[in-house]
């Protein structure tokens, strides 16, 4: 079957997407505090160690900063860097697969962009 669900993705990946989406959509802007590990774990019904791992990945990428004793914050320029990396990943990894599926289904990209499409 070719249909996919969100639950096919590991919790760690879903958490990274949740955090990234919050930054990309402006829910969290540069300098904003992020939910604590425990708060996000409770909200997402995830293990706190899994949340910590997701946050650590963003910290390693320079997208969040830790202020000891205060919390986690969106790093300056994080949204711009994240946007660029997501665009690049989409164009190199996701778009070729989408385009291939569109070809298999006989979907015309120009028609999909029209207001009265499909």
C-alpha cells in the first residue's frame, strides 16, 4: 500500500518535526523560550529522554541554545537556517519522490497549480 501515516515515523523524528514546525511557522521566533523537556514530553506523550535527544540534535545544529538554569531558547538566525536546510532537503529528497509519484498517477504539475484544478 502506498498510503502513509504520521505514525510510521519514529517518535524522535516526529518530535524534531514538531519543534522545527514551531520555529518555521513563527510559533517560536529567535530568542523565544522553548517548552521544557518535561513539558514537551507530557504534551507529546513521549519519553523525556527522547525529547532530550531531539532537543540535543537541534542544539548540535546550532538552532537552539541552552541557558543553564533558565531553559532552552531558539538561537539567533535559527528560522533562516532551518528554512534553508528544509528547502534543500525537500528539493533533494522529497521532491524527486513526489514527482515520480505524480508521473505514475498521470498528474500534470501545471494543472495542479491552477485554482480550479483536479
